[in-house]
């Protein structure tokens, strides 16, 4: 599993990966990457995010196949903090090594380049993602009530989790053990 900076070569493979589970977008995500929403993300938001320097999007690759997307969001060098989010995996990439490998790479890069805090914002209703973030070793900080209106118009409350630099060695060891358990 690797992460590649999101580029034009990933456009159609990512579109196909996102279309593999259309129901999840309405139920679990604050934005949609289906149909015209994908096109708008690709042509408007992705370039704007890149130009601002506040976000970096990655294609999640297994071998030569794009199986999803993840990102550094709200990159704040002045406060040495960022968020990992906009994570989506096609159904066949869930429940195995993909998520721990991706998070190990992202967290490693963040802490190795001097960030002191990495946060995760998860829809309060998304039990699967909330459990996955805890399994990574992040600390639950609380719920921000009604902090955003998602693309469907629903008011979302967000569960906030973080890993801070002093916790990184233990979190890294836990992720390394989890990843090793997937090896034959």
C-alpha cells in the first residue's frame, strides 16, 4: 500500500473507487465524491486546496490500483497542527491493512516534519470510523455539536480525536504491530 499525491492519472480510477459504495456518501460524509460532486471536487476544490497550501490530497494505492483517497487538511504550520481526513476506501480495501498502513505513513510524515498535533474529525454518527480512529491509538477529545452542515443539508456533530507528539512513539509501535500482523 502506498500514498501518491493526487494527480490527473488518479482521476478516473478514484471516481470508480468512490462509486463502488454510493450509499456511504449520503450517510457518512460531509461532502460527496459521486457524479457531479466528484467533478466539482476535482476541478474546483482540489486545485483551490492545493493552491492554498492548507490541504494535500493523496491517492491510496494497492499495487497499481487506486482504492481511495485521504488528505492532510487544515495544515497549520504556525501552530504545528494538521488534520487527517477526507478518507474513503472502496469496500474491498476496508477491514485489512490499508487503513493502518495509510495512517502510519501520514502520521509518520506529520511528526517527522515537525508537527506536534494531528487531529481527526469524524461524524458523530459514523461508528465504524470512530472505532477505527481509536484503534489507531488516537485520544477522544469530545464532540463539537452541530459544527457543520453537510452536503445533504443535515446538521453534523463531530467527534474530535488527536495524537500529539509525545504519544507518537507508542502509537507508531501499535500501528507497526498491527501492520506486521497482516504479513504472512
